[in-house]
C-alpha cells in the first residue's frame, strides 16, 4: 500500500505521525512510504532519518496522493482539496471542530478513521490515552504559568513551600486527563479537589499524590469548590461526542479574579461554558476576570515526547490498515468504532448527532 505522512500545518503543531522506526517497519513489510519534506524536524527527526529508513520525500500533495494518509491532527482547510477517497487515520474530533471539515470528508468520499474513537475490549480509548496523559500532565504546569502576576494571574504558586502547601486546584473529570492533572498538581504541593463519578476508585485516586481529595460530582459541591479555586482543569470526555458544559458561566463568574481555567476538553467543544478554542500562538483570553487557556492541540507543545508516545501506540493499527486496507477495520468491531465517515456518509452516530447530520448517517455495515 502507498502510505503518506504529511507535515502538520496546524498552528505550532510539531508532532509527526510516524517515526523513522515506524517507516522502517512498513517498508520492510513491502509498503511504499512517502514523508513530506521536513515533517519530522519539530520532533527531532531529520529528513535523512526517514530516507535511511526507506521513505521517499515529497511535497504535501505527494504525500496526500496515497492510499493511506497518517496524520496527528485533523486536516486543515488548506488540505481539504487533497481529500479524495483515501483512508485518513488521525485525531479528528469532528464533534468539536468546524463542521466544514466533516462536509469536506463527505464530499471527498474519505474513510476517516479517528484515533479518539477506536476502542479496546474494555471500552477504553487506547489511541486517545497517550495524548490525554500528556495534556493532563501539562495542564497544571501551564495553569501555574498563567497564575503568575505578570501574566494577569492572582499570584498564587501551586507548590509546597517549606512544608506548607499553596494553591487550590479543581479537576473536573477522573479519567486519564484528570488523573494525570491531579497527580501533577498534587505533587507540586497544591490541594486538589478531583471530581468524578467513580466513588469506588476514590482511595486509588487519592493515593496518586499528596493533597488529592476525591469528590463525587455534584453541582452544588463543584460550585462551592470553584468559588475558591486558583485553577480549574476541565477533563471530561463523552466518547466521540461534544463535551457537556459541566461548569456554567455562573460558576466562572464566582471564581477569584486572576484565577485560571485550563479546558483540556476543548478538542470536543469544551466542558466550561465560557471556553472557546485557542491556539499556541494566541493561547489565552480573559472572561469575568478569569484567564482561559483552551488550546486545541496542547501536546504539540512537547512534540518529541508526544510523538514517541503516540506512535508507539498507533503503529500496530497503522500496520493493520496498511496490510489489510479498509477490510482490516471492518473485520474488527472495536477498530471499526474509529470510522467516522466512509463513502460520503457519517458512520459514527455521536458525530452525526452533534453536527445535526443524521440525514447523512449510515451504519458502517450498510455501506
């Protein structure tokens, strides 16, 4: 199969969808791999690393002229013209991005296989997990930076200073993002109120780091904690669907001036009512005196770590697609959950519902 790896063009996105080792694996299996010139530089991989592994170098158009295109982030508007019946394997987050992307996928007859909706036997999202872990680990660090007074923050440093903890951090969501965020914030020295729906996991989650207090989600209790929070981290997830606004604008209004919100759920639309997507070039805005950090590709800030973590997880799936094409997906119901569009139809119900495209929805088995 012809496999293409374009250079990412989203703002400050320096990850690459395949490492030279991944290229070598595919080439040794008899596949033709084309990598866009300079695609790996931001992650520390030179063009020569890819050619030594057996890849050909090409322009963007050359990489998109492939049977299977591997990316990190969703196609940008400048790339829509390349969508032409390929399989594209990447993070799409269609329910939370501009619906024009879904329109372009449908018009191009693209088989869009989304990392974030592929499931395993336990119903987990294995291809979302590595970047969720990176984003969750980043969130308290980024939040602490914007709490600095010279950044407009209230001047609280989440840290243990001479044995005394400082900073009140609220984490909404106890999955991979929330767990990593709570662990880092607790290790820094902050008091962490971790909200979730897994009361049976309270002891396990509280043991991750000092200062973590687990709370079963309740609007009244959440509002009470947010009112005194230095930092709020949004970490909720509804598989493939638009995130629910669990933090209302009224709650944000009650936060202290100079507090910070890091809404990691922004890829799926955000779990804070006042959130809107931002970029690494323009990462924050202030509303009701609260700094909002809502960057839609947070892990792109640390591309080396993120690329190595992501590609270690995605490569076995890429191999299956390269070896078997679309049939590799159709023969595996858990892999098939990753197919969001196919043959001009939306094939993932939560996306169709979120974008009001049920008239274009078809069950994958019916295509």
